[in-house]
C-alpha cells in the first residue's frame, strides 16, 4: 500500500525529472516534458518507495521509474538522481528504478502475475480515502510455479528499451512505450485519453544458450 502524505518536497519530483531525463539517450528536452501520471509498486518490506512516471514528450511517451530510499543504496552510485528533502519522511535518495535491483525484482513479478501494484491511500479530515492513480497497469499470465524473479543483470540499453537477464528470464523495460498487444507475460498501461494499452515491460524465458551463458558467468 502506498501512503500519500501532505508534504513539501525539495526538489519536487517534476524538477528531478526535468533535470535528469534530458541527459539520457532516450530523453528529450526539458521544455517538452509533461507528466501524464504514475503508477506505484509495493515493496514487500515496506521501506522503499517505487513510482514509475509516464511523461508526454513532444509526441512520444517516456516511461521513467524512480525509487525513493531512506539511505544510500550501496553500489548504485551511477543510478542516483538526487537527494530529496521530504517534510514528513526526511531525507530521501532518489534512484533510477532500472538501476535499483528491488524495482527490477518487483516489476518482473508484477508483469508476470499482475499482483503488486500499490493501492494509494491518504488521510483527509481524519478519515482514510483511496487516492486513485490516473495510470492503470495490467499484467499477469504466469502459472503457480515458483520461480526466481531476482538477480537481474543489465545486458543492453539503448534509446528505446533496456534488457536484463537472470538465470531463467529476460526482462525488457520499454523507456519509450508504444501501443502494442501485451505479450503472454508483460505489463501494459492505460490512462485517460489512452484507451489502447502501451507496453511497459515484457518477460520471456531465456533460451537455452542464454541461460548457459548466464550460468557460466556467475
């Protein structure tokens, strides 16, 4: 569950995105960015905030996952976007979600099962209310077989997508999602004005040669 706070955030999320996105090979100029909305994923331990933004960018759509941590993530210095002061939660470290192993783990699980989207809740006038998101995500299709969804390592990254693999699966995350039929295992999104789903991520079982390479490299 995601709990929304009435808080002052410095810098704002929009400011962080406006500074960082234009520096990326898949990004566009800051003046072209407009936030469509976001979706949140649940950290099983309840400590790390995970939020993925969809941005309108000069005719394109950008998919920008972020994570918010209460302490620096060791080994992820290259993925650090900013330090953010939150008036309720204190100092937060903001990371590119694709450089945060926890986000990749949960994203793969949600894409495969459809479970794990955070329900937004907020307190107004002493009562709890649902805080609906403008972006709705859709995943699922995996059987009840227990499989590992951690241990993903970056294989390739480019101007439209990034590809990760663990010892069994290949996870492709689309930085520039486009309308497409969701594959057997994948995550898509819709929002007001966008009735045709756009593909955010897909999961496929790695072929035998890919799995062999992964097992010999570890």
